């Protein structure tokens, strides 16, 4: 179709206290790739990280620059799970993350849709690590 709308989410903003500590957490503990780290001047940087094998959506790590943003660090969704990290091997990734000190809020569980566990990032934002039973291409 000639006029077909094609869109995708390129980045999701994650407000952080410090660029370097956030980069270290995501690249060392979650094995994300640092896609870009560009100095924008005046203490601002354009920092993109992405899970291994990801096909387009990145996390934009944005340093909190005012009181309102500082209050959002670690609580971007009011205590709900914020992001879903899909895996093609749940137990490999769970064991790797656990061995690197990632905090888990519960034990892994089986759900009708797959294997899942809630974990926290370095600021306390909740994530699901998830391997779907029937992943969509």
C-alpha cells in the first residue's frame, strides 16, 4: 500500500541521577550496548543504550536537571513495572543478572504467556525479564 503508515518508537527516556553510573549498570549488569554518548554541552549528554540483539528501540538516559525530574528518578511509573526486557533464554539472562548483583523483587514464575520475574534497575525502577512462550517475529 502506497500510503501505508510506518512508525516505530525510537527511544524511551529514562531519567537518571548520573550518566556514567547508569551507563555502567546497563552495560555491565544487563549487557546492554552503548549506542551513543555525545556531549551536548552544559553538562548534557545524548546517551543511548540498547539490549543485545535489539532492533531499533533504545533507552535514552537523561540526567535529571530539576527537582521534578529528580523526584521521578526510580519511580517513573508510580511503582508499576516500567519496561519489559524480552529474552530468548530466560534462565541464562536471569542467572547472569543475579550473579552481577541485580536486585529481584520475587522468584521467577510461569505465567500463561511465559516465564517472568520482576527486577529493579539501579534506581529502583521495576522491569520484567520475560521469555514469551510464543514470541512474535
